[in-house]
C-alpha cells in the first residue's frame, strides 16, 4: 500500500456514529504508530480532507470533501447513478425496477427500467407514489423518524380493496417492514401488481428514497420473491454508497434474519 493509500485509508474511520476522532484513537483503530499516523493526518489536513478542531484537538472531515461531494452530484446526478443498477435489477428478476426519492412529504419517481422478457409487465406512469399504499412508501416510512412519519400522514385513500388505509393497518405494515427490511404491497396501489422495496440512504444519514421491484401478481412465487429480495439488498447497498450513504446496522440485521425468504406473499 502506497503512502497516499495509507493516508486516504484513514478517512474510512470517520462515520456518522464517529464523526470526530482523536489522534490516539486513530492510531488504535488504524493499527499504526503515532508518528506515521500524525504525518498522514497532517497531509490530509493540509489538503482540506480533514480538519483539526482547535478546542478538542480531534479530527473531523474537512471542507474539501463537501466540494468534492457537490462536484460529484453535479457531474454524476443521482438519476444517472441508478440507471445501470435498475437495468441489472430488472433483467435479473424479469420485472420492472424503479427508484423513488423522498422530497418533502412526497415520494417522487426518479427512474425506472422495464425488462423486455415479458409482454405483460408493470409500467410506471406515476410521478409521485402514495406513501401508505406502495411498497416504496412503506420501505421509506418504516425507517424515518416519528416526526417524518407523522408529517407524511394525512390522505390515506383506498386505491383498491387491499390498500393499507387505516393508521392501525399502516402501523402493522411498517412493523413488518422493519422486521424484514422490506416494504411490501400486495395489490395495495393497483390490482394485479405486487411490489417489494428497500430503503435508500444518502450522505445525510437519513432515508433518501427507495428501490423497488413491481411484478405482475400472477408471476409471483416464493422463489421469485426470494430472488427479488436478494437483488434488492445489493441494489440498495450499491445505490446508497453512490449517494454517499451507508446501510444502517439495524437494516442489515433485518435482512440477515428474514430478508430473503419468500413466505410473505404466498
């Protein structure tokens, strides 16, 4: 590993749970001696990638990182980063894949991909998806804080006889989404359509949206559900990382326990 690589590797130690770290802790976490570590930290500080706080002498991410993040977002917009992921997701599952962004209290469709393997497939027309009635909405609501969940309430219109249209029913759906790590809608928004979704995270550390697969209900089998869930896990991780986010440990644990079974839609 080159000197540059060793210096940049220290940036990985900083997380949302550990945004500020002192020299001794950095040495311990990196497994390096103090003199070498200090030299690497000084190089990162001089470039603006890190800064040292005057009062505590601890280090935190520097202002140049923000400039790089803004540059990436302008040069590689979120829509472009999700397109190849959606194409792979749709082709592997054989069903329509789409990504939505949480903007205010609204879930807005960002991009979608429809595979050509089936003539009969789900077509995404909607600019915005109802949070209470869709898998994407449930995946988002299950992992936002209570204030955001309350703000997203209001109109719980029943789109079909299967729509989750009461507070009690929505609470049950969100509890299940937190348990498994997936939002699920069994014909809740449109008859004949089953959706499965996973939440997405960005550099804010909060839920930024969702990635989902929408399937014609007649094609759903336990095996297809398991495949969709496994592919959604990978897609959510890839997209979240490209947006500067990380998957929370609670979500990873939920996926590990019950994330890839196909029992809930039998």
